[in-house]
């Protein structure tokens, strides 16, 4: 062992002084060290290629899934729009019949009854869609969820800053504001 390391040191100092036997032994040692490394490197390259192919397949599958989900979502939205449109068209037909009754001078009580039925159908449609009316009367005015369109003097200090009337109803769906109500806010003046 000492001879080999001594030869290596001498060869480092003077490479021409190495004899061919020392060179072949050293070359063989290096090859013996390199062969397993090259084999391991080939294995790693092969595994890397397999992982890359799996990644590309997975990415393609995910892209196809995303496109399919987008298509399904668009179809569901179109179907829902068609369902709502159909219900609105039925109500529009009812309004047309009510207008025709007005033109034919039908009994006013019958017309009022027909208009009430139309209003009930609209309320039913909104309820089916999860839309509910807001009734803020008597509550404190909230500028984040209500639009004040008027301020009206009140005699009772308890009504100061409270909603005392609604000009246009507001609606919520699932706790989210669909349309804010237009309200009248009370203002108490001590004088």
C-alpha cells in the first residue's frame, strides 16, 4: 500500500517517471470507481425521465379535468338561466293577460286580484332562488347595507337614526346583499 501511494506521489511530481504497470493499475482503479458511479448516474437519469413522463401525464390529465369542469359549469349556468327565463316568461304572460283585462274594462277587483297573483308568483320565484326581502324598518340605519334616499323629522328621540320607511325593498341571498333597500331615515330635532 505504501508503494502504491509512494508511486502516486512520485507520479504527481513527475508523471513521466511512472511506469506502465503503475499507470495501468491506477487507470483500473479509477475505472473501478467510475463504473458504479456511471451506473448509478444512468439509474438516476432513467428515474428522472420516468418522473418527468409521469409529471407530464398528470399535468395533461389535470388540464383536461379543468377544461371538463369549466364546460360542465358553463352548461349548468346556461341551464339555470334557461330555468329562470322560463319562469319569468310565465310571469310576463300573466302581466300581458292583466293588461289585456284592463283594456277590456274588466271589473277592477278582478284586475287587482290578478295583479296580486302576479306579485305572489314573483315572490315565489325569488324565494325558490334563495332571494329574500330585507325589512329594515325600525332598525338602525346601516350605510353599508342600505341607501338613504331621504331624511324625515321625527317626534320621538328613539326613532333618531332609525329606518322609518322603505322606498324600494332590498334583497339578500344566503346572507349576501343582492340589492340594498332605499330607505327613509328618521332625524330627531330637539327644537
